[in-house]
């Protein structure tokens, strides 16, 4: 009788085992099998089935606004771990003095407005090394990945003389000429307006410097292999010589620039098959 009970319990045990494993193999989410291969938890993040691999390369282009101007950025790099990357980056950005104020000739409203006292336009190139690290991953569709970014490198600051249209003699002008602004010679009554920005490009002054920066990134793309992010942070530049934007007759020129910035970036990640 005991032997018959063991034989009868065998189908019961097999049925229990089958009932336990059946949901795992019948549920698409538990099976984690797609037409393209093995899916992962990333399917929930991107809202569709797909194949996820460890990326080897990353790139991005961005536009940023800082507390003294605007700029553009490009980067290209490699992942050193699944959650960290290192890139070479390049910035082109323009810097204004915080005291700049636009003014215009009230007698000639058709003239372009100008900044009284501005002796140079300043723009810079940066050549940077960039380190990115993921702090918090995306866990669901519509979530945001939070990370950190740190940059360091060197800068080349360019000072371009400002050119103005000067009226001769006093108002009403009989002649208008284009000359480099001189704070000791040119005043409100003889400035007609701003001359085209290209004037003075052949008279650039180049000043080397160093750069440090860092911030937080918030990546929100809903597509595999593509990134969209917002970045906020601070950046610091120190130049070898003083950068005179407004004439030294009005304010002291400065060598050190500390700014806040916000950046919008679009990029991609991929795996090099070689």
C-alpha cells in the first residue's frame, strides 16, 4: 500500500513542478525573449522590445547658455565601464561683460545699436578632457538618468577690436566713416552706430588659459542608442593676461571668469564591432 501511495504521488509532484515553472515560460516578460534576441529590463525603460548591448563609444553636440554669453560644444569618447565614459570635447563660446548695455543714436533710429565703452568682443575655444559617470539609471518608461560630468583642459581667448560708424562733424552728420572704437575720442554725439562684426577679425589678440568645469546631467531619451539631456553646472576660466571687454577707462579688465550654465545636448551611443 505504501508503494502504491508513492506511485500515485509521483504524478502529483510532477504536476506541482509544472505548475510552478509554467508561468515563467509562458509569460513574455518572464521569458524575456524577443524576435531580435534576449530582452532586458531596458524594455520597460524604452517602452518596446529590443536588444541591449554594452556600448563602447559615445558622442554628442550641444548648445549652452552661460551667465555671460552662449556657446556650442561637441564631444567624442569611449566608455571605460558600463556607467562611465571619457571623451575629448571642444567648445566655441562668446563672453560678454556683465555691465554691457545696448544704446542707440536717437537721431538716427535706422543705425544699429551699440555698447558704449565696449572696446573688444571676446570669444574662446576650449580643448577639453571630459569624464561622465552615471549616478541613477532609468527604471521605467519616461524616467530620467542622472549623472555627473567633469571637464578640464586649456582655452584660447580671442579679443577682437570693436568698430563703429562715426559721424563727421557733429549731428547732423555730413560723412560717416568706419573706425576702431577709441574711448578717449568717441562719445555719444559722434557715434552713428555699430559697424559689422567682421571688422577687426584681422587684428585678433590671442590669450591662452585653463578651464575647469562640472555639473549634473539629466538624460531623458526614449530611444535606444540615442541620448537627449539637460545639463546644469559651473565653469571657470583663467587666462594668462587680462581680457579687456569694456574699456579700462570704465571698468578694470579681468583674468578670471566664473559662470553658471545650462546645456541642451543630443547624442548617440554605439558599439564598435571591430
